[in-house]
C-alpha cells in the first residue's frame, strides 16, 4: 500500500482531507491486503463530492418536535452482539414492545426473560413489526439478513420501516435501500458513533440518512438509545460520515498507543501521561476512558480490531475515485 493516497490538489481539485498519516494508519491496522480485497475503480462514482452533505443536524433533541412524541408500534431488533445487546435491552427497559432475532438463538433468551418476543427469522420479525432495527457486524451480514433467504425483504411492505444501524459502506447501504424501497417500505441508515459503554448508557450518536418521515417516526426510539442524532440527507451520507469518524478515531488510538509505549521506554509513568493529556488541548474522552486500562494492558473487547480494518477498506472505497479524479485533473493541467 502506498504511503500517500492523494496527489497535491490544484484549482480543479478540492479534495484534501486525507494525507499520508491516514494511509499510515491503514497500514498499521491492515498491513497486508489480499489481492481480492484491493480496491478497483468504481465507474459509477458520482461527479459531485461524496461528502457534500445536506446536513440537518439535530444534536439538540429538545428543539425537534419529533422527539416529543412516543413510538407506540411494534419494534423488531436483529443482531444481539456487543452493540445490539445493550441497545435492545434499553428499548425493552423503556417499555417498548420489542421482538428479537439473532443467528445464535441462545443470545435471545435473556431478552425473552425481560419481556421481549422472539421470531425465528428476520422475515418473521419484519412481518410482525412496524419498524425493524438491524445491528450487524459487517456488510456481508447486513446484505444477507436484509436480502437473503428468509430475510427482512420478504417481510417488508407499505407502512413498514427498516433502520440499519450497522456500519457498512455507502454502496451496501444504497443497495439495501433500493431493495427495501421496492417493497413499498421506508429505509433509514443510522450507523452510530460510540462503542459498548455508550451503548449501555444510551449515549450513542446516530448518523442518519434516508427517508425523513421514518427518521421523524423513530426519533423517540433514537432518543432512548442515544444522546444526539443527525439527519444527513440522502442514503450513503450516514455511512460516509461513520467511516470518516472511525478513521479519525483509529488514528487517535494509534498515536495514543505509541505515546504510552514511548513514555514507558524513556522511563516516564504512563499514568501521568494520561493525566497530562486529559488536561491539555488534545484531551478527548476516549483517552480518559481507554488510557487507564491500556496502561494496565487490560483490553476488554468494546470495538474489535476487525471492525477498524473494515473501516480502512470502506475508506479506501471512498478515496479511490477521489484520487482518480484528482489525478485526471492534474494531468489535464
């Protein structure tokens, strides 16, 4: 993998948001990429910048009328992993009528004991619920659960909604959106910023895009699960925003890890380093939360490394067409 993805921009090319530092991060998390995973040109890439978002940020939920109501319909929840489990539990504890499904049925048992219903397939969940949420591990799982055998599509129809809160690339999100809309149902992509602890505490940040009417309908549910939510316009923008946020997070953690190790090597107390960082201009909640555990070499799983690798692949898919456009502009000059 080359150390620099983008050429120096000129007057015809304004894409300057990635640098060699970002690609060094990708090299750190993905040292070797098999040929079958390498990015190929995407001929259908839109002429407009991917991240020219029509952003309607609703970080102050109290000012949004849709947040004042209550969702009274039946809610489906697919995927009870590290993130899905606490989210489904928060909905149940808030008194919502929740139906759950997971590939491993035993993971559903604790939620059934809390009052949730269980269905044996995504199709059955979607058919019996007004809105269905999905929190799945990767694009392949998201596609299979939505569009595969006994998938969500078979249970969707007019009057229903599908909210995909998985972290996937924009192309995957758009593909699922197209299939869902073909059934007459509504679609909202809503990836989250935050890991296990924010999910448990209902402090996630939702990055949504798609059908605005569905966004307004599920706003009370998003308020249960998170501390803020942003509506970013057309499908694909939520996925792009999540990938960029994860890219920044990854670079922060990579440099923080190097700093902790270096402090030990030169004889400093890494606990003091964590305090210094927490009180300075580069202070970030992530450092304060993760730092003490990292000093003790204690790494409870909150965000698996494979998901950061997924971010690297997703970012490369975003960047390749931009890189190609910049290169063409430079040759033209």
